[in-house]
């Protein structure tokens, strides 16, 4: 089996040199899915995984805009249309200086499996730019978003490809992107998700990724007859996903000890309660300040510069910032400190070495493609509401989100439970995600 997997990975590496994040994402899938393919005649010999690692289309484009001082700036825009076997391409846009082809291809590849797991009809895609929104004025953000959409618009559409937000792309950016799309397409359609409530958005969409990550943790704990009540939880990041993961942890009776950004983490021994979280939301979403300014209001907390929060003793860890933010040594520290559950809010935040440690220790570990799927699932619900020209209530959307997360959890058990009863959620998510897409690809022929 090892040689079949290695042969496959060698081909992928040869064809995609200098794309370490993409290779990392493919490797994780190949190790669990290839053994399944080999055992199942309907998939064996059809090169399905080889087809799935090749994007259906990769678009790169120039984005020129003028900054507030009148200087002309040039950025690079991307859209990876990875797989459309089960629905229109769907996946976020990331604006961050580290954005490159490798990162977007890993995100697009993971998105295919994640979207399949939601059971909604969505293919996988991802896009973005190396543009850095930090320190830019609202007008600069608007000019960049308009310039970006003036090219992207020809490649997307509500039945073709429906982008959403990701790192650096929140409600403000989606507004500017939608405005330009609407103008040049001369149509008001659900072409983007994460829209504002008065122009086609869905209730609970802003909360959905963070809430879903915590619902997934709750599902995992439940099979151990445990819950979030009274648990110490550490969270990385302080953006959209981290904020609403923290909110849901508090609502379910847990204590939130940390939040972070790229400059370091804050540790509040007394707990970050709802009032403190509201302060953080204003700090990050309105003032767009650094997380360290939390100490201006709450001086009893500590700010640890340049580090991630994994050294803080906890029961549950929720990595909600970015890829590869939790490595093997971090995993060992978490385990030594008694951590029993890790639910990924970010995409691929744990390195392979870290995941191996969690599996060795047999703790509850959920990969992002399962545990953070609540975001895209609720985007799918936004698309449905746009098509129906109708809005569901907050309670209705939240209930559907909970059901979808619970179904994903069940799919992971179906394909990931080993003979000793341990649930390998990585294996379960990969195989369950694969089966639906593979069946559709087989039915549609060699296209
Ligand atoms: P935001 O831009 O709202 O927040 C990102 C947070 O992560 C910020 O606190 C940011 O700090 C921190 N961060 C970003 N890059 C780094 C880095 N290199 N090192 C340390 N910290 C970093 O993004 P989201 O909350 O939307 O996304 C967070 C993660 O969740 C990403 O992995 C994303 O792909 C994933 N995700 C998001 C979904 C969504 O619906 N938004 C859906 C599914 C997954 P700073 O401000 O200093 O950069």
C-alpha cells in the first residue's frame, strides 16, 4: 500500500514543484483515501484522485489600483476552480501578503471534500490576492476590491462559481466586491455569500464557522459522555472564526483563556467573558487594532509576544487563525498539559507531525474540513435563501447548521471508526468527502 501511495505522491510532487502546502493537503488525503480506493472495485483503476488533484481551471490576473497618496499599486489575483462534480465552485477569497498558488490550491482541494461533507450541492474553489488589507484606509480597500472584481466577474456567477470571505475578507470587503459585480453584470444575484442582511445575506452566516467548530467539539465530547461545561478552552486567532468560536464556548458553559493574532497571544486567567469578547470584537472589527491592546482595558491579562497559545494548560484547543500554526512540539505540550480535544476552526492549522501525536494519544481530534464546514454550509443555506427569495429566521438557520454538523460527525464515524472503537476523524472526513464527489465524477464520465 505504501508504494502505491508514494508512487501517487511522487507524480503530484513532480507536477506541482514548490507547492508545499498543496502537497501537504494531498498527502493527508492520499494516505487515507488510497487504501479505501484499492479496496473498492468501483473506484479502483479510474485515476479519480489523480483527476481530483488537478484543478479544473486556474485563473491568475493583474489587479492595478491607486493608493491614497496617488501611487499606482499592482497585486496578483487568483481563482482556483478545483472541482465542480457536485455543484458550482464554492469557496472563499483570501487577501493576505502570503497568498500564493500553493496556499490557494491546498485550500481549494480541502474545500472540495469539505463541501461534499456538508451534503449541499457545492463544488470546491478558492481565490484571493497577495494584497495586504492591514493599515489600508476604507477607500483603499474599496478601490482594491473594485479593481479585483473588475476581472474576477467574468469567471464567476451564481450557477458557476460563488466566492465568499476568508482571511482578510470580511463583511466590508464582500460589500465592495458585490457592489462592483452587480454594476458590471447588471444583475442582482447571489454571486457571493457573506452578504449583509439587507442585501441578500443569511442570519448566522457571520457566526457559522466559529459556532460550527464548537458544535463539532460538542458532538465529539458527547460520545464520551462529556460536554463543554466547565472546560478550559484556548483559542488562537481573533478574527471572524475565533470570535464566534469564543462566543459559542461561553454560551455552552466553557471558559475561554486565550485569543491571538500574528503579533502574539493574550492569556486572561479570569476568562474572556462575553463583555470582554465584545470589547475584542470592537477592537478587531471596528478599530482594526492589535490584540495586545486588550491589556489597556484588562491589565490583569498577559500578552505573550510572538508566540502561539498552545503552551497554556487547557482541556480543549481550538486553532482558529491559519495553516500550520500548531506543530508537533505544540501538540506534545498540549497533551502533557492534559488537553483532551482539538477541533480545528482554521484550515489545516495542525501540521502532519501534530496530527500524528494527537492520533497516537487517541484524543478527540477534528480536522478543519469537517469541523469548520459550518461556514460554507451556511453559505450554502444563503444560496438557497437567495434562490427562494426568502429569509429563514436565526433559529431556523442555527438548527440547520447544528443538523449539518451532526451529520458530518456521523459520516466521520461511519468511515473513520477503527476496530478498537477509536474514531479517526481525518480518515472519516476524507473518505466520506471523497465518496460523494467520486460517485458524481464516475457518473459524468471523463470530462
Ligand atoms: P480573519 O481575517 O477574520 O482572522 C484571521 C486571524 O488569524 C487574525 O487574528 C489574524 O491575525 C490571524 N492570522 C492570520 N494569519 C496569521 C499568521 N500567519 N500567523 C498568526 N496569526 C495569523 O480570518 P477568519 O477568521 O475568517 O479565518 C481564520 C481561519 O479560518 C483561516 O484558516 C480560514 O481559512 C479559516 N476558515 C474561515 C472561514 C470563514 O467563514 N471565515 C470558513 C472556514 C475556514 P492578524 O490580524 O495579525 O493577521
